[in-house]
C-alpha cells in the first residue's frame, strides 16, 4: 500500500484555480481590467480640511504666476500646476455613451445656506468670517493660512475646475486702451479723462461646462421658386414670385464638447441699467486647459459665486442644442432657394455631463451718470479677445452724422452736375 505524498487540503484554503500566473499574464490582466478612475461627483473631497497646501513644504502661502500659469509657494519657491481635469476625470471621452444627467460635485444643486459663513482655520483654530457672495477664498488673520472655502461653502458653490489667468494686468490694461482708442471719435471726453488702469480688475466668473449627446428634429415648409415677374403699379413697380411649397422634415444626431453656459443669473440676463452681456462676446475659452480646483488660483483676484442650478440651465442647454442642430441640417436645404420656415422642433438629450468651472476675465466698468448706464469692457484673460461698450458723446455723434450727410449730399450733387 502506497501513501499519497500530497497532504490533505484544508477546507479553509481558497479553491485551487490552476497554476500561478506568469508576470506577462498578470500585466495582461491588469491592462484588461484597469482600475476605475476618480468619480467626478467627488472632485473636491481631497480638500476636506479646508486648506490648499504646497505639495513640497505644506505652506498655504501660494500664488499664481500668470506668466507661466504655475502656482508658486512663497515659502519654499516650489512651482507646480494642478492636473488638467480633461485627463484627470476623463471629460474628453465617452460623450457618445453618455446616459442621463451626470453632475460633478461642484455643479450640484446649491443649498439655501447664508452667504456669510464662519470657518475654523485648521492651522491655528481661529474663526474666520467669509462672505462667499463676493469672495471664494480667505486668509486667516492670525497664522496667515489661505483657507479653501470648500469645507463650509454651501453645496455646489465651489467649482470643480479653474482656468488660470494667462494675461497680466498690464497686458489687459493695454488691450482696454486699444479698444477705447479705436472708438475715441465718439467717446465721451469724461470717459477718456477718468480711465483709471487700477480699476481694471481680474475676476473669475462661474460657468457650467457641458458635454452632451443629443438628437434634434425639425418640421416646416420650404419654398422653391418657379417664376418671378414685375408689374407696374402707378409710379412704382411691384415684383411677384410663384413657388412650390414642400413639407420639410429633418433630424440629426450629434455630440457637443465643452459647451459653456453662464452660472450666474445677473450675467445670464442683464437688466436695463447695464450694457449688453459682453462676456459672451469674448468666448470661447480654452476650457481643455482647465485644472483641478485649487483656491490658490484665486489669490489676488475677485470671484463670483454660481447661483443657477443645472435644473435652471437645462432649458438654456436645449435651446443651444436646437440652434446647433439647425446649423447641422442647413447644408441639406440648398434646393429650397426661397428658404425654409421651421414650424416645430424638438430635442432629445440622451445624456449630458455638467462640470462647474471658473473662467478668467479682466473687467473694467464705468458708470455714466447722465444716463445711469453701467458700461463694461471685458478681456478674455486667456486669448486677449476684447469687447465692451463705452459712453458716447451725443454732440460728437450728431456732428459726425451731419458731416457724413453733408459729404453724401455733396457727392450726389457732383454726380448730378457731371451727368447734366
């Protein structure tokens, strides 16, 4: 009788699944099943202690160096940049597969808490009062720690990402000077006299950046001209045309990447006492270069807090998607030489992804007392694109109009004399 050399198996041991994997097999398995990436719903959880620290020495005395877009620690001089959210959270991929509404942590519904909050500095324990309606960062007056208001700001008020300033204050002032100088003929003398470069302020404005997958459909009537003629009616002529009318239906599916919509109500709809919304005219921003939220980027700048939720802006998104869809189908309407009049349209948003982001703007404002109008000149702090309004001098405008009218009248007289 022979004895089996293999010892009996302990029932508590894990089941035998075959020989151990080789190193190559293990690597292949790891590649086949990658570890899940970070969840965009928890973008800011790493900042729960309320402080943004230098990764080298731990100091919170950090500033943005605009010329390089790098953060620099004023204690140890270490420089770094937060990772781009495009890669960090995979925002540039998967748009075709979006389902439902995906909302990042910074784009969540804003709670109704008070704007003025009291924070306890985790550095020294002092209480610091912050008015989050006007500032999104604060500094402890005892230990000088720069506080991140992520911990105590009402839900959704802290963005997921920030696009750092690139243009310096001096460059922005020069852009505004050039803009005003090109309109100096009609500009009010007081505006030119009272221009103060120190009043050009850097501000981070809240936006929601959206990826979406949608289908749009349109129904209307298109006309194809078949005949055109002119009839004399008294001393004038009237032109008529005949056309065949067709029922037109179009539908298109598409995706949008990084569509930007204002997150503040006063920017989304200006009142009668302000000039037009000039911030939209300096779009687009290179949102692909936005980085993970870090309140150190806000040091030295002002900021506004988002006060519109995703539910408030979904109708705005749908309107923009319908507009994009119309432009997509426009190329298929060439046969209708008299045009197409859409009578009904609809949009089906299959999936969307919302990320809250701060975008940088240099802003100059001027209040015109006699008209009680607030004028703005805005500079895209990434591209330098500049747009705005300036107060005009009515006498100069009238004089210019009369001069142009006189010149045109003189030209007409010269033509009459030449042809007489």
